[in-house]
C-alpha cells in the first residue's frame, strides 16, 4: 500500500511540476527550434547570395579580359557597368562589391569623369574594407585628387602610415603630389623612398620611378650619376 501511495505521490509531484514549468520548457523548445530553422534559412540565403555574387563577378572579369590590343565595345561597357552596380547594390560590404567599385572608378578616370571616380573610391572606404583594400583605395583616391588639383585632399589620403606592402606606392604618390606643388627636392626624396621600398622583382616599376626621379634633376647631374 505504501509503495502504491508513493507512486501516486510521485505522479502528483510530476503533474504539479509540469503545471508550473511545462509551458516554460515547451516555449524554450519552440524558441530553440525556431532559432535553428531561422539560422539555417539565413545561412542558406547567405550562401546563395555569395554564389550569385561570385557568378556575377566572374562574368565581369571575363567581360573585361579583352587583351591589351583590344578595347571594350560600348555595349560591353554598359553591361560591365550594370554588373558592377548590381554587385554594389546587393553585396554592399563584400570584396566583390568593392572590386566592382574599383572598376567603376577606373572606368570613370579613363572617361575623364574624375568626380565619379572620387565617389566610387569614397564608397569603398565607407564600406569599411580590410586594411589592404582601404590603402589601395587611399592611393588611387590621392591620384585622382592630384589630377583634379585638389592637393589638400590628396595629402589627407596619405596621412596614415602605410603597411609595408603599400609603402612604395604611398611614397610614389606623395612624390607626384609634391612635384605637382613645385617642391622638387621633397619629391625627389619621396621617389627615392619609393625606389628603396620597391620589390626587386618589379623591374619595370623601378625603371618608371627612376625616370620620375631623374626628371627632377638637371641633365648634368643625371649624366654624372650614369658615368659613376
């Protein structure tokens, strides 16, 4: 009899416990299941978005890969611009979108639309890119500002100390800026720094930097250096 009563008591305790906590447990289970399905749905959408962006970016690269002796037709330029803008609109902070903006900036420079180039490069910086992408954008934006004669704005792009990978390019653009401002001595120093920090394998770039440095020297000084 006592055993039977103990079982009834246990059952009553269980019923009471369920009345008090059952709804909370059920709600927690439902919330966990809902969160799981929401997370998997979000992940599926994110992966699909990345795959779509990758496909679009591949299409853009193939379209632009026309070879050194050929130019894009107007129709292909329009298609490339459409793809690039879609990448920006649908993949705001991704590297695909930032790369698309770099293309749009270059195309704007080639077309003489420097204001649009500034807008595209500023958009890249506003999208909070990684350090390398940001420094590349600063370098190119500085070049555009120099072309516009906006020397103060160009100087601002070079204010931060660059990483080792970009120190040569920063120094070169600083040399271009100083040269444009008429400070040949400082420009020569900047070009020398650019030369000293250039990758030894970049021989063509080194030659261009040397030419820039030589342009700031008198013909006699250049001849004396070559004779040594």
